[in-house]
């Protein structure tokens, strides 16, 4: 006769072997590359490269302003190797794309430089050094925000009112090209009408699709000869040209007030510089070498009260005479050609009022 313990033991279902052992025994099976997909990708890349080569030939024949074209480098392998896994295939494709992108960038820079020389549309060399006196006026060394590489550039603090205009890189480059490569033609402009004519002669070097692109992107009132002339003028206080002594200075720093004050035209002007970059970016003075080097020349050396308004020209009684208004250039053609390029760095607006309205009627 069986005991109750033996009966209970027989009724207990048998347990499977440890799942941990089974899990440990499982091996990762690498995914094999999809040969059909690889062939399809290779065929698509060949088609894209042929199309890019055709675009390159058309641009070379027309000698138009070069555009960036993604090309496969000449020494790129024509047949892909055999891969053991899909991961190896993707890594190889990624590496090839990086090499082709570097080749495309190098080719574009070379073509662009050749085009600039051929059309006399060169940018001036970058400024590399900043003196103590220049620091007081708003020059400082900082990192290039538009360059992926860790590159130092000389920046120049500009009024907050110019911030929206300076967002258009093409317009800024056009001003520098006019100053450096067309200095003789620039100083030959005696009236606003003369400057308008020079603008029409050169605008398509920077914007080949002008004026259609201004309508497409709502820039009809942004990229104009009147706008460029304003930014060149002393009254705008943008270009580091000749200073106008006796410029109105601020007595109370609006950047240290809380809450932020409302803009008062009886106390401040929209062309004043407040050296207010730090507040705009939320940075703080610290012992970090890069941060101190970037901020110290502006915030600790920048002159109280701002600086004298600077520019390269004065437009006399524009409101009264319109296109017949006289332009007085403050620098010679030689001085303009020798001017070094800086990166404009607009102040952060310290006021609660709306940002500067860039309507043409507000300029002068």
C-alpha cells in the first residue's frame, strides 16, 4: 500500500529543465545582407551619380554660380565587396558616403573659388587679431557658429535692430563682396540712383534667381538696394568703418534692469550697442578657458555707454531727395579693399518692445 507522500509525489507534474540554461544556450544569429536590396541600392546610387554628373556638366558649360552637388569620388569602388552580415554592409555604405561627401565639399569649394575669381566676386580675408582698443569697440574672438569645426573667428557686436537683417547670409556676403571686389564701383556711386544701378548689376551674382526668389520666400522688402545702403551707413552702426564722434550714448544700462524696460526713443536709439550677447545666450563668466576667451573682451572690456556709430558712408537727406540723394563715402576704394571680414554678432534686444521693424521708411 502506497503512502500518501508517494501518491502526492506522483501527482506533481514534472518541471522542465531550467529556462536559464536554455536561454544561455541560444546564440545570436547575425542577419545576412539582403543581396537583392543591395543590388537595388547600388543601381539607385549609379542613377543618382549619373544625374549629378550631368548637372555638373551643365553648370560648367553655362559658367553659372556653382551649386553643391553630391558626387561619387573617382576612386570609389565600382563593385561592393561581399558582406557576412547586414551590419557590415551598412557600415561600409556609411563610410563610403562620408568619403564621397568630403570629395563633394572639396570640389564645390574649388569650383566656387574659381567662379569668384572669374567674376571678380571675392570675399575679403577674415580678420584674425583683436587689439585692446578694438575690444572696447566690440571686437572679440569667438567660435564660428556656422562651422562644424572648432574654429576661432573675430566677431563684431552690432545693434540688436540689425539681427533680423543679418540672418540672410547671402545679403551679408554680397555687402562684403561689394566692399572688397567692387570698391572702385562702390565709391563711384555719387547718388542713391547710382547705387541702385550697381545693385542691379551685381545682385544675381549672389542670388541667381533674383527677383523671383524674393517673391517666393517673402523677401521682397528685405533684399533691396535701400537695405544694403542703410547697413553700410554710419547711422546703422553696423560696418566697422569710420566712427562719427559725438554719437548719443546710453547712461543707464537696460540689460541690468528687471523687468526689462520698454524702449524709450528719448533715452535710447535703435543703433546703440549694449554688449548684451551674454544675456541673449544665457552664458555666465566662469573660469572655463573657452568661455572666458569668448565673453571677456565684450562684457568686461566693452565700453560703458556703447560706442560711436560707425559705417562706410553717409546718405544726405534721403527722405527729401529720394534717389537723387547724395552719398558721401567715408573710406577710399583702397581702404575698402583692405578691410578685413568679421562675423557680425547682433546684441540681444534688452527691451520689452517689439523687435525692430525693417520697413524702408524706418531707416532714415
